[in-house]
């Protein structure tokens, strides 16, 4: 499959992963194609499942799912039968928004989005009740440092704070808003006219609602999800321990993370690690170089643990806002 991907295809994919709602005209201009050629090539990438889905990344605080947890699982008997049974169970748990089969000291890494701490405790209890499942680590995501596909920071970047939290708390989503979010979370390239028809509004007020949701940060981004194997990409999750005595380095460190294109997502976490990063590298050698020469050489980094994603296990589409990284049906 990767042999069929041309440099032009990669340009198309790159821009769609940064902004999945880019117009075909602008996409064609970037790819130096006519609009008809660009659209035809895009449809071919979709049919080949190289581009698998377009999603809106939603701020789940706005839809009453403010608790984000990352849970690492070890199976007592990781046979094919037990793994298939576990993955079927994960497909039934709607609070689980990501499930990765990984290398390293754990078998699976999960992401969960829930409404409150008691709901998160129920998720942990449900996981612990599954036969031969051990929860190795569980930590909460405190802050999204680098949303998926975010561009490098401008010189006017501010220190992290409440941001639009006040605006979010004042925004009461009605049924139209929630239907917009539900549709865009699984079909981010739908036209405004098509979106308006599906929610029962005329195009102009529908567009105003979408723009308001974007301005408030409820819709954080639009991304294309791609087949990482077809693009020969190595996806890795890296847990970072930070030197507490070097807290003054935390802000420069977070700004530095934004400048590393191979870091697709970065989260401030609690528990055994202080940060969770999702890397996307062109090879294992490139990943090793990034970890050793870049991360471990940073004065604030005390240590790190890494695991390579072997497979994404969820096949259902779910409204979600925490994106661990690129992969098939990763919503």
C-alpha cells in the first residue's frame, strides 16, 4: 500500500491531518493539482483506507465529560483468545475512547472520558472485574499541552491558564449544538449544507453555530485519521518524569514540545509520570534519536518510559476530545 503513496498524496494527507475541513480548492493549490484531480486523488486515498476518517476534536468539558484518564493494563495470560475477549469488552465500554495494544511492560493502554470522579472509579472497577486483568497504572490528564496537529506556538503564546474556561461555563449547549458536535466528531468534512440538512437548520444559522463552537474552543480542531502502517510510521507513547527542583523549566519545556513535529500530542498528567507524549516517527531509529538526543538531553527531564503502539483495538466511532494519536477509527 505504501508504494502507491506519492509525494503529492503525502502533501494532501499532511494538510488534512492539520485541518480536515480545508476546502478542496485550497487543498488542490497546496498539492499543485486541479480541483478535479485533487478530489479524485482524495477519493482514492479514502477508498484505499489510507485516509480512514475525519473527526472534530471536541473539548469534552463542554459536553459534561471533564475527567480524562489514561489506564495501563496487563493481562495475566495474554493469549490470542484472552486478548480478543478483552478487546470485545472494551468495545462495550462506552467510556473507553482509546484502546491500544502496546509493547513494553503492559499489554494495553486505554483512554477514558467520564463525567466525574465516581464515574472514573466505576470504570476502574469494571476493568478490574474482567478475568485476569491487572491495572498497572492509572493517571488523570490534568491539561492538554499540545492538542493533536497543533501548529508551533507563535511569539505571542501565553502561559497556560484557564483560557476559555469561563466562556465554556457560560455556553449552554442546546440540542442543535450537540447534534452538530456528534456529526462533526465522526464526519468532519461534511459540507455546511449537508450538516444543516442533517440537524434541521438552514445553512446560515448552522454555519454561525459551528463558528461559535470553534471560537469558544468547544471544537478544538479537525483532523484526518490515517493508516500509520501505510505511511510507514512508528507510533509510540512516552511517559516523562520531570525534576521537581526544576519547576521553572516546566513552561519552557512545554513550549519546546510544541516545536517538535514528531510529537503529535502532549498531556500534563498526575501519577507516576508528569507528562504523556505521543510520538510519530518515520522509523525506530528516528524514534530512538528523538528520545535520546532530544528528550533525555533536556535539563528538566528526569527519566522516561516508552512503548510502541502495535495495534489500535477500537473499531467504533465515539465522540471524544482526548486523542492519544493517529490511527484507524481513533475516535
